[in-house]
């Protein structure tokens, strides 16, 4: 994607800031996973998804100038890595359930933004939504347990709190 130089409304800047924060977190979830797993299946999964999330982050960074990014970016790095490590420590089913929960939240978050954007930015959101939904489906198909409802709730609430913080600063 080429650099987009557009004047965004304050609301659009807030939304893009939350997207950037989310992609920083996502990249670091997969880095956290790769830090502490030796399982070939999980390594392949994390490397594949990390590549996509890194592309998303780079794309959002072409749109959102650094001065408009979240001041909490170091926190998103730590939170992402922590979530990745916790997922691995909980075992494969727990990890894949965690990723499926995060991606389900992200898909909904991006869909809610469609009315606020047009052109190349909306195309990017549509593409990222499709990728995130594929990640959700991939993770959901790899877990044999659906019994992590409380954890899924906590993960989604955490994502929601991160979005609220990123929308503000």
C-alpha cells in the first residue's frame, strides 16, 4: 500500500490509533508465542500469523503518522507478549482459544469502523478484517475444547479496555 496522506477527522484518527495499537499488540502476541514454544505446529502457526500481522502494522503505519499513535504503545508490546506467553503456558487448546477470542474481537472492531472510512483506508480495513477472520477460523479449528468461556470473556474485555485507552491517547 502506498503512503496515504489524507486529513483525517479527529474521530478517524482515534479509530486508526486504536487499529495501530491492536496491530502492535497482535505482532507481539505472536512474538510472545515464539519466545516460549518449541512445538513445531505452534511455531508454524505463529510465524504464519506474525507475517500477516506485521504486514497489517506496516500498512497502518503508512496511514497514521507517528504523532497520532498511542502513547501507550510500550504497554501494547508488553500486553501482547504476555498474552502470547500465557497462551503457550496454558497448552495448545488454551492458546488457540485465546487467539480465536482475540481475533473475534478484532473482526467486530474493524467491521464497526466501515462507516467511518472510504477509499483505500476502507479497502485496507476490509482486507485486514478478512485476514483476521481467517486467523480466528484457523485458531478455532485447531482447538478441541470450547470450555474457555470465562477466559474468552476476559480476553475480549481486555481487548475492549485497550481499545478505549488507545482511542483516548
